[in-house]
């Protein structure tokens, strides 16, 4: 029996062969199943920390640390006292941030940083920092 050479492989088979050679067929490995449960990858923590540092630098506010925060991941929309339809993010004094999506992370950080530095989280977004840092609309 002759060995199959690349020249003998039909052209329509080449993309499949490429996938096999690049390891995309992970279903063929003998890896054990991942542990069940909900996990947050360490890259998420690194992303949150870097975004915190960037936001803090943007505001110019000195007080407040990433390590001080308590962050809770929530469903995309959750009950809150501010909107009848629910919130996708919420800061609660003194250090709790609830996130329904990572897109509101920096917005909630501005509330946290304002609270930590001034004692007022600016619930109604009058601070120009929301606009300056591109995390929401300033109403003043
Ligand atoms: Zn807000």
C-alpha cells in the first residue's frame, strides 16, 4: 500500500488537514474535563486592576486602591434602587462594586474614587470626571 502524499490529497480536504495539523481538534485529546463551577480567570483580575489604575490616573484623585474594592459579578441587569428596569453596574459605599457587564467597570470606579476622595459618590453624575474619563455623561 502506497503512502498518501500531499499531492494526492484532494484540494477540498486541505483546510481540514490544516486544522488537524494546527491542533484545533481539541476534542481528540485525552485531557480531563474542567472542574464544574463558575470561575474568574486571573486575566480578568489583571484587566480590572489595569483599568482601575488607568481610571484613577485619569481622574487625578489620590485616594482609593484596587485592593480596597469588593467586586461582585452580577447578571447583565439586576435590581437596584436607581432604575425600575434594573442596573448593569452599581457602586455602594464604601467599597462595593456590582458588575452586570465589564463595560460599566470604569464608570463605577469614578463613583468609588469620588466617594473615597470627597465623601460624595456623585450618584447623579454632576462631576465632569465622568465625561473627562469617557465613562459616562457628565450632567453639569
Ligand atoms: Zn453612575
